C-alpha cells in the first residue's frame, strides 16, 4: 500500500507565487474555522505534486495538521483506497475510548467496514451510506483542530473516494478543513465523480502552466549556478517549459563539462523522458527486470517486486535504480514520476505486460492476509484466458467491494469476470451478481444483465428468486408493465410450492401492479384471496403491507387499516422491513394518515436513531419523509418543514425523492405564507410530467401545485391541478381522502369562483367519504368545509360547529384552528359577533401555534371585524422547536452551533428564527431579549 504523500522539504518552487498565495488563503480560512477547497490542474510534470507538498510544509507552520496522499495508476480498482490511506493515520491514532464513542455514532459504518475488519451484515451498505458515514468520521477527526487534506494525482483515484471528496462540498464551510485535490487537466477520460469534483463551483481552480523563459533560467541557476548563453532557450525548446522535465534535464546534464544549446539538443534526441528511460539500457539485466516489475506493480514492497522480476534482485538493485534517477528518493519502490513509470511500462510488449499482470495477481493473492482487491486490480489490467481461479478472485473482490458500499467497483470486477469467461455452469450466477451490482449502482444496464441471468437459470425456484431483482430493475427503468408481467408469470410457475416464496411474489407483484392502472383490479383480487393473514412470517407481513395500501386507497375504515398496520409493524423489529424500502415506509405513513401522530413520532424517532447508528442515508430519508407528512397532517408546519429539509439534505438526486421531498416542502411553505419560495420549488418540475414519472411522486406534485395555486389566489389553477390529481388517483382506484385528499382544495377554489352548487355537491361527497374512513381529522375538516359552502347560515353554522367538536379531539392543531376560524367567520357574518370572538381567538392561537401565518392573519382580521384585536407579540404562539431555537439564540449560540446541537440544517434554524421574530413582533436577533419569552 502506498504510504501517505511525504511532506518533506521540496525544491524551491518557481513561478508559483500566485498559486501558493491562493492556497494559503484557503488554509488560513480553515485555521480560522471556515473550510474551503481547491483543485490544482495541469499536465503531467507541471508541478502539481510539488505545490501540494509545499502547502503541506506550510500547513504545519500555520498550526494545521497535514494529511496528504496520492493515487497510483492502479488505484481506480481499489474501492475507497485513497480515502483509507488519507485517513488511516488519524483513525489509527484515536484512543480506545474515542474509537468506542465513534462506533456508537454515525461514523460507525465507515469505521467498522474500512478500518475494523468488516464482518457479517444482514445487508451490504449503500454507497451513499458509506460516503455519509465517512463524512461524519472526518467531522469528528478534525474537531480537535484544523487540517489540510491533500490528494495528489486524483485522476487515478477510485470512484468511491472521489465521490466522498465531492460530498464534502456542503460540509466544508462548517469544518476547519482545507481540501486540495490535484489532477491532470485531461477531460477525455474523466469519470463522472472526477468531472463533478472539477466542476465544483465553490472550489478555487488553479490551472498550472509551463515555465516561462525566465522561469527555466531560474531553475537552471538553482541546478548549475550559472547558465551558458543559449542553454536556457534550448532547454525551454526541448521541454516546453514543463517543470519536471526541466529539472530532470538539468540533473542529467549537471556533470557535463560544457552545456550549451548544441549539447542540450544532442543529449535529448526525442524527449527528456526518453533520455531518462534510455539509462535502462546501461543497467544490468536484474535492474531492468526490477524496473519492469515496478512499472507493472506501480507501488510495491521489495519482496513482491523481486518475485515478479523473477531475477536475482535485492535492496542494492533498487538503490542502483534510485541513483540512476528513476526511482523516488524517499525509500519507496515507485518511480520518481508517473511520466517515467508510463514510459517504462510502454516499452514492455503487450503480451509480456499481460502475463506480468496475471503473475502479479497470483503473487499478491498468495501474500499473508491477502488484499484481494490489489490482486484483482492486476486482473483488470490483463486480458481473459478462461482461468477459473481469476474468476474466483474477481468475484471475491467484487463481494468485498459491495460490502463497503462500492457497487461501481464491483461492476467493473464482475464485468471482467464475465469476460474471462467463467465456466459455463457458473455464467448465470456471475451474471446475476453483476446485475445486482448494477442495480445497486442504478446502472441502466442492470435489467439486461439480470434478464440474461434469469433466462440462463433452469431451476424454477432459483429462477423465481432471480425474478425479484429483475422486476426491481424493470421498475428502475420505468418498465412497470414488464415488471408486473414477469412477476405474474413467475407466480404461476411456483403456485402451490413453497408458501413463503409464493407470498413474497404475491406481495412484490402487487406492489408493482397496484401502480399500473389496468393491473390494479387483478392485484386487488389476488390480495383478497390471501386475506386475514396473521403476520407471523416475513412474507405474510409483506402481503399485509400491500393490503394496507389497498385498504387506504379503497377508503376502508381507519380501524381496519390500523389493525392491518398493527400486524405488520409488531414490535418494530421485523427483518423484512428494511428502512431502505417501502416495506418500512407504507405502514408508518398510513399510520399518520389515520391520525396516530404520537405513534408515528415514536416510530420515526426510533427509525432515525437506527438509521444514524447504521449510517443509512436511505433510512434517514425514509424516516424524515414519514415524519414530515405526519407533522404536516398534524398541523405542525415548522416541524414538517424541518423534516422535509432534512430529507432533501440527505437525498442522492433520485427523481422520486426529489418529487416527494420538494412537493411536500412546497405545500408546507405555502401554508406558512412563504408562497414565492413554494412556487420556486415547484417550478423545477415540468408543467407536464413524463408518463413514466413515479405515480406516488406525480400525485404529491399535483397536490402541491393545487395548494400553491390556491395560496397564490389562482383559484382556476388550483381547481385544474386538483382535477388532474383526481384523474391520476381515479386511474389507480385510489380516490380516497386517506390517501391524498384532493377535494378540500377544489371545494375552496369553487367557492372562491362563485360556483357554490358545485362546491356544495363536492363537499357532500367529501364528507361521505371521510365519514366512511372514520378518520377524525378528515371528518371534522369535511363538516367545516360543507358548512363553509352551505347557503343557509344556520345550517352552515351547525355543520361547522359539529366539525369543530370532532376536530377538538383530532390532534391536528392546524385543522382544529381552521375549523374554529370557519365557525367564527360564519357566526360573525350572521351577526353573532360576541359568539364569534371566542372561536376566532382560539383559531388565532391554534393557527399561530401551527405556523399557518396566512390563516392566523385571516383569523385576526375576522376578529378585528368583531371589534377586537389580538396582539401578535405573544410567546405562547411559539412552537416547541421555535422556542428551543430562540432559547439557544438568547444563550449566545450562532446559527451554525444551534443547527449542530439540534441536528438540523442552518436553513431550518433561520426559518424558525424568522417565524419566532414575526410572532414576537420584532425584526432581528438584535431586538431579541429574555423578556420576549415571558408570558404576557
């Protein structure tokens, strides 16, 4: 393994003062607590390594620790290899007590899998989970003081390490870290992660150019003392001003008796690198064999290089190569520069190179405690010859890569295993493993690979098991009908066999078919055939989850839905309900929809703690999403916003997560009166959604559009969006208020458009559906809505009064406040001002507590119309989250510190403070005093 990049004294840098000054600025800011990053780009030999080393030396003088490493040319085949080396020393330096504390938090996954020897896991980690966990590990490691993180030759780094470095973008401003990444400025072969790293708009980008004539002269003066006339111009001509080549040529000619322009050109017939490599011809056979071995191995230990050289080589052989100027001077067995390694590697014939790589793989695999990823890296660099041993090593290395959340690396290894090729009897299994790796990496080729593996599998049971991930791959590609057809035919093949397998297929097929309009009826019929399952086995619970979905979409009573959910969740430890899947989300989501808010809070608190402990990003997204929906339903809008923001802060860019998170956030913002923010969020989605858009995501987007249009005063737009949502739900047989209630917005819009008869008819339909559901907050809201569009004032008041009575026990402060507002407004318009005041005061208090600013303002306006005004400067209107943030602000904590203590984003802290200032009647933190929290 390559040691950390040395920070020993480097030669004086020439014509790099500007670059050093910019890097020093980033380092100084990091020492002050605000991190930043830079990308140092340029061709090979231009001085990137020297610049990073010089900064490392300066970092120690500036009071920062310096953690530096470089990537080798075989590095891309070793998942998280660069990160492991970068952080290896500080990780191994932590005390046992500190390590134990790290292992109890979100850094546990990275610490265990990359530094703790791994171990058996029920499920391999997702790549995002490992990257997230590494971020927490770094955050902890740098807490004791500023750090310079430097990665040299990043163009050869593994994709996983590059993803981690890119993920630091959002963390850096809050960390005392200066991140410097150097790489060749060659865009042709850049990986996606490398391209994203270079394109980071927050990073300072330094592109190093060649030395000028004056710069070349300065280097020669350093080397020779004096420079004969014409020599500097000749050196510039043959080297192009490349700093490494200038230094190499200066060293090669240092002992020449006379150095003029003619001597320079005569010494370099083709290039400086050729001159250096030509020195090999004057070396012994053993020295040449060792040089070839090091070129193949890239960076190695002497015993391994000696075994590959297959000659009588020893430490003295290596020292002679070092004295010849070919090897690095710090004692490692690697070339002085990548240019030299590439040149020596190029003169080895392709067939010999291939054989050397295959031999290197066997030598490395035979080492004590072998690192099979290193052996596999050499197999990746060689051609296939049908060697079963090579296939085995590649598969083992791929399994190890999956085990540390590196599916891209696993894909490359398994693609190489398929190309070896494996024995015919093993091909289907290797293809299946490859398809699973592609599916984990969201690679579009996963369906084709898994379909090929499925077709090559003769055993019906094994073929059924392989149909499950193939169906998931079809779903990933938007091919839901293909997924439903595959699972349906597979179910026919295994019917009457293994009951657990059959039920698993039923549940998986139903999960797909229920979202395909012309398959919904068949799925419901099949689920009805296996009704009344007790939920005693994983497969039974998976079927029950789909029955929960059907019950909610068919507007079954809340009691039935709750009973099904109880059988699904049990004690919350069901193994099949991974937080990364819908099996965990759906039952808890519908638990909130039927009003069991406290239980959802308990479940999601447990889920968030578990996801954080396991480093599961998908788990955190799932728990925040379920909690956000529940808090929005319960009318705790700031809390809902906080969880939607946290969900989106963790998301990996997937379309469904974006749709669910942004649409939910937009609704929450609109209800708080932040309509422009809500509109900006929704405008990121096209006006007409693609037909392949996930149905659940599309439903929430149309729901959000209807509510935002209503908040903007665009009643026609709100009604049109609500009708689009109705059509979408109707196609799935899911026109249920328990699923996504579209009628309330449509009723309000129709009333504002003076289409009262239509509004009344729709309100009556809505009340009937809500009463059938038995969900208290839906029933109470429906009574109030019907009362608001009833022509007879007395009848309208009676309906609204009944709604308020139901909502008082619903646990939804927002709906209860809206109900009180409806009743108070109806009473005030009927001339009963005294009776109206009590309801309007209650409405203002409840709506302030919910964060529903527009409705609270409307309640105050109605109250003013009765002759009373309610002061907005009242601490009782603060939500618990707002009050906690205000208390921390009063204690002197800054927004970043408050966010860290409460485990929320700084944006959430700013939102809570803005809401609190508004409720307390002030404009900024400067006006905030302890007296503002005292009861009025």
